[in-house]
C-alpha cells in the first residue's frame, strides 16, 4: 500500500471537506434505509417456540422480558461444539451495555441451537453477561434460516410485541452483520483500515479475544457459515 501524500494542514482540510460531503450522502442514505426497514410489513409468529435458560424453559414471548421489542443474535453454536463461532463472538464482544437498548424498550438476547450446558463454559470463558438461550429441540433456528442440513449460519432477527402477540419484523445475515462489529467502525477511520485485502480471506485474522497470541486460532473453513438467501 502506497502511503498517502503529505500535505499542509490547509490542503488536508480541503480534501477532508470534500470527503465530508460524500460521508453526509452515505449518512442520509443510511437514514433512508433505516426508515424503509421500519416500514417493512410484519409476520405474526403463530408457532410456539421453547427455549432453555438458566432458570428453566421460556417461550419467545418470555424472551422480551416485558419490553416491546426483541433483538435476537443467532449465535453459531451447534450441539457438541465446545467453542462458539469466532465472528459471532466478535459481535457479542461489541454489544456493549444493554441498558441503552432497554431504555428504548428493546431486549437483546443470543440464541444457539446447542443445549444450554454445551455453551455455558464458553460463555464463562468469554466473560459475557449477555442473556443466552438454547433453542435445542425446537424449529426456531430452522424457521429463521440460521440452521440447515448444511450447518449453522449467523444472523440477527428483530421481533415486535403487541400484548401477547409477537411479530417477526426483520433479519440480516452475512456481510450485513458487519454493522454489529463496532471495532470495524473504528478501523475504518484509520489510514491502514481493516487490512483485510492483504489476506486470502477477510476473516483470516479473526480470533476469540483470548487467543490473539495463538497463531493457528483463526476461523477454520469448516466453521464458516453456509450463506442464506439474504446474503449480502
């Protein structure tokens, strides 16, 4: 990568101001997409799904914890695995303080197909206090297109509640999930950026947060997701 031209502060301000106009266009486009996303039609969830949490079984309605909105991080963790998907883990690391979502009447949870006992040790290892439930034995992962015969996929789904009625409003998968990795937003304002164009695969540098000193700890190809019809 060739280093950028070195200029005076005044010359830099001219270039920065020109780029700012393009950034404003992107911001306005993002606002427009967000509005269209909010105006998507909803699908009433008629099927009953059961989940397992630390305190016993719960329904999809229970996951709302009384709030009107629910965001579900479909965390790739299949039965029998001992570690979660590295990409999903990086997104979980980026969630931050849940009180900010609660303040907007929104609950955040993670759901995996593995039994609860399979991922509890990994959750403790990562130091997460995020609500994490098992959908083992239900059709939830399959109906929301994150589990197939080919394996597991990551994703995020949104639900809305009116009384006891639950509605499915949105899902996002694959590259669309980049927005949930906050560290990308910081890397993208730096000169070197993500540096993923130097790699054979963009995810080759990814690690669980406690394994960056382990040379062979990157995402193995077999652990990569299978893609969906919403693939970005």
